[in-house]
C-alpha cells in the first residue's frame, strides 16, 4: 500500500527555494513533491518571499563569482528588481480598475 506523507517545517538556512528543493530531493528522491512558501500568510511575508526569489539567486552569483564587481552589479540588480516590482504593481492596479469598472 502506498502512503502519502506530508512534512512541514520552517527552514532558514538555505539561500533560495531551489536550494531547499534540491536538498530535499536528495533526501526523499526526485519524485517527492516539494512546495516552498512563506512561513506566514501575510501580504508582507509573500512580498518578502517574492523579492527574495527575484533577487537572491543573482545576488549570490555576483557575491561569490564576481566579488570585485559586487557593489556595481548589485546596484544594477536592485534597479532591475525595482523595475519588475513596479511592473507588477501597475499590472495589479490595472486589473483592479478593470474589476471596479465591471
């Protein structure tokens, strides 16, 4: 008989969600369904999580692979993330306005 097992825990050691997934796949196998999300359901937790997902992989790459260019490249990365966030914000505003009009 097959069994489905769900394990929930808070994880604060990994830099990225992908790192968590990779580590757990190594333990539980490639067929394991692993879902990573914020520890809280608050809007600010989701925003923090989203920004971390947008920023951290590239920031880590720059930090470890190009430390001499870190400050310069972080400034550019910050600009790109803010641009993405503004795009998403404007999209949500337009979607809301469309809903308000209906």
